[in-house]
C-alpha cells in the first residue's frame, strides 16, 4: 500500500511511514480500529519528535524569526551526543598539548614560541572545552528529566527568566566568547609558528646550535593541528546540515 504524505514524518534523511493497522484491508473497512490507530500514530509522532531531527523541526515550527530558529537550533545541537564527543576529543587534544609543552619546554630553540602555544593554548583550551562539555552534559540531563534543577532551562531563559538571571547568562556567554576568540587567535598563531619552521633539524649541531626542534614535539604539533581542523569541519558541517535539513522538513510537514 503506498505511503500517504499526510502520514509521513522526516527523520534522519529518510521518510518513515507508519502503517495504519485499522485501514481498509482487501476492500473491507475496519471502523473500530481507527481510534486505536490514531492513538498509536500520535504516540509514534511523539517518539519521532524526541529525536534530534524532530527537536529541530519543532524549533522551526515554534520560531517566529530565522534568528530565533538558529538560536534554538544551536542550543539543541550544543547538547547533542556528536558535539559532546567532539568536545571530549578536544579536551584530550589540548590536555596533551599542555603535557608536551611542559615535557619539551627547552627542546625547540628554533621556535620557542611554539612552546608558549602548547602551554598557554593547551592549558586554556583544555579548561575551556572541559567547561563546555560538562555544561552540555548537565543541560542534557536536565532536559531528559534526570536532573531536577531547572536553573538552566532553555525555554525559561528565553521567555520567563528574570533580569538577574539573564544578566548572569549573558556574562557567562560573553566570557565564553572571549575565551573562544583567544583560543582561535592562539590556534592561528600556532599554525604560523609551526609552518614557519617546517620540518626543522632534529638534533643540535655545532654549526647550528639553535636551529633545531624536537621531532616528537613537532610531529605532535602537526597531528594536533590536523585533528582540530578535522573536528572543526565536522562540527560546522554537522550543525549547518541539520539546521537546513530540519528547516526543510518543517516546511514540508506544514505544507502537507
């Protein structure tokens, strides 16, 4: 039996159709099953809207402006499992950067600023991403009903939060923005310092006593920079693809 568009919901890039158990079968109408089927269909819709895509579709339907939709979508995606995993990996990478900076603090005379990049960037970065990961996990627990604390409920902040709470939230977001900008500048400078001495000598020589850099430190720097680029590209594609896809699905469902 062909799938009716009126009973179709988009989820994870596919259209899943709920089969009407009480529908006409071999030309015979089962009127008594319609009420049961309607209830089962409502339960099915509720379960689909509990998914990541479903939450974004609801946000699209309830948002009056594009800015509000993007705001809600970023909140939903910020506590999603893929983004939390990205933050966990970044915590590990930046922590290792700090460890390597401490271990090889005197082993890169050709570019001593590379050590500063590892120490400061790694230390601040590990704390920053750890903070974001723990906050995302806490919000995820709250919205799943595992935590009774409603202080950081998104809808409450959006509509009914007091001026003091809004000021507190704005202050936290401002500090996070400053920390992110600092890490971004530090990362760009680390890229420059790394590529400016591309593949330096591994050991000190008599003719060039300061023209060398420990290869373990340098190779790790290249690997860490590559990992950060890959994670950044993944996060950007993940966020924007879900935002655009959910917006499209919401329009299709509304039109249907």
